[in-house]
C-alpha cells in the first residue's frame, strides 16, 4: 500500500508530532509495507517491524485484570498477532486487539497501533 502515492515518501513522517493520528498511522503502515506486493506481504512487513521495535515484557489489562505481556507471536493459522500474557501464575494467549493498554505504553507501541489500523483496513 502506498498511502502517499509513491514509494519512500512516508519514512520521514513516521514520528512527526504535528500529523493527525490517521495520517501518522498511514505513514507507519506505508513505511512497513513499501516493498509489499500483496496483503500477505503487508502482514509480514508489519510483523517484522513489530518484532524489531516492540519491547516485551509490558503491562496491559485483559478483561479488567492487569497482565504482563511476555511475548508476541504469530497465530498458527491466518493473520494476527497473539499476546502471550501472564497473570496470577497462568498464561493467557489472546489476540492483541483484546488487550486494554495502560501507561506507560510499551516501547514501539506506535507499530501495534499501525498494525491494528492496517487490520481494520483489510477486514
């Protein structure tokens, strides 16, 4: 997806504070998917950047309970990102969209936001 109409124009926009949220997310999506040929490639590009940029563990909430997300992983089938969370000595594996975010957000959180925005676009 080339949100700006051509390759390479989004890279400098990724962290620009004056951009609206939608435009900022579109710039991040473009940055992650600029070499993509299809939806599968776009998904792989976003996952690759998330693996590099998002720092685990981090805190979040799941169903009102505070959890520690110890890692992110791909589901066995299809698109998605699973959050492997620990709470009260038990592991919970859930789709990342099921988490409620608490402050401080994890380092690299903007890439999770971009992924969720991309997923809304392709659904």
